[in-house]
C-alpha cells in the first residue's frame, strides 16, 4: 500500500511531525510519497525524510492508496479539493485546533497505522456540491462543506430570490445565504442556527445569513434537488466562497445554480469511529453541563 502525505507547511515543526509519521509507516513496510511542498521551506529535513520520495501533489493523489492530510480541518478540506479528480481515501491527522474532520490526533496515529496495515479501517463517502454562476462565466465551483453567497465588502444587505427546482420559494433581504452539505452542517451553517445533519442523510441545508425577516428560517431539501439563487446588490460585486477557502467575485445581478456534485470525497475512519461521539467530544453536543461537578453551586 502506498501512502501519500500532504502536510500543512505553515505548522511549526511540521518536518519533524512528517518524519515521525514516515518512520511509523516504514515500520509496517508502507511505501510513502511526500508532497514536494515540504522541500520549498528550505529547512533541515529530519533523518527519516532524507531518503524519502518527494513528488508533486497531482502525482501523489494519483498514485496513493490512502492520503494522510496532516494539519487540521482546513488542511483536510484543501486536500480533498485538490485531489477531487482522483478521489483517494483521505485520513486526517489533527495537528490543529478542533479537528472535527481530522479524526486522528498525532499522538494516536502510530496505533492506527498498525490497524491500517491489517485492513482494520472503514471508508466513508461524503457528498459534495457544485455551483455555477450561469449569469457570467459558467465556471463550475466545488465545495465539500458549503457554498456561501454573501454581500462581500458592501455594508448593506443584498436581495436574494430562492428557487428549488422550478418552484419559487422566497425573496428576502439578508447578508447572504449558506448552502451546506451534511459535512458542512457542523461548520459555518451551524453558527447561524442551521441544523446538524448526519452524513448518512443525503440532504442539503439552506441557511440565511442575518435575514431581515424573522420568518426566514433554515430549510432542508433532498440531495436530488437543484437550488437556484438570484442575487441583486447595489454594490459592484457579490461574493461566492467555497469552504471558506476559495473566494470568487461576481458582478450583480447574479444567478447561481447549486446541486450535488457526482464525485464524493472519501474519509478514512477507525472501526470504532462514532459520529455522535465526535459531536459530544468536539462540540459538546447533547451534554448537559449543569450536571458537571465544576458547574454545580
């Protein structure tokens, strides 16, 4: 089995972290391909990396059986975006803050590498989204978490008309709207009051950003449905961003069509992975803190 390694090169001591992971992988006779972005740091490589194979990311994604994304959730999202053409299984090693998607903490990865060598893991597919600005360049945008349409630098609200399929839904004024996958339902969408969606539920969440009417609430639709949003603003542009990483400016009026992308991402999990356990541990979901000893008067 060939393991590709994509490190977040902005992280402190990332060369040492990658070196230790390569050492663990070599103990189980895995072949390793490492992103050549690590070479561009002009740092002294650890001894475990001096004879390693460094390749371009595109080659790494094509030739790897599993890709280790080392950093945090943002690194994993970027890795999934870059590798979408080949869709390799991605294993997230958390070297960041929350690590909601990046399941494996660095101090536990050695144990899991042993499980990986024995085939003791699962692969879960997560749905993704496509967005096309039909009023302008028709470039297809790709998102794992969410597609966000917002007012950009304009201090005032924008006007949005929402359609599901061929049916008119609503016209409302707001700062924008979030179209989220189940994976993205625990991200930006959650912070504006959107629902948590189990990844097995193939659904799409539509959550308005600061709507000017109290009755405009989040909406859940089927993954089979197509969303059309027409946007008007008095400003020179509106923004569409994907996963909070790729920002595009468009001249209003804008017509955006969003639907499920046929290519999912694939995440590697341990056999004892529990989505609800992750919710409890990472987001404190469902926990009654009144029953915690430290919170008792």
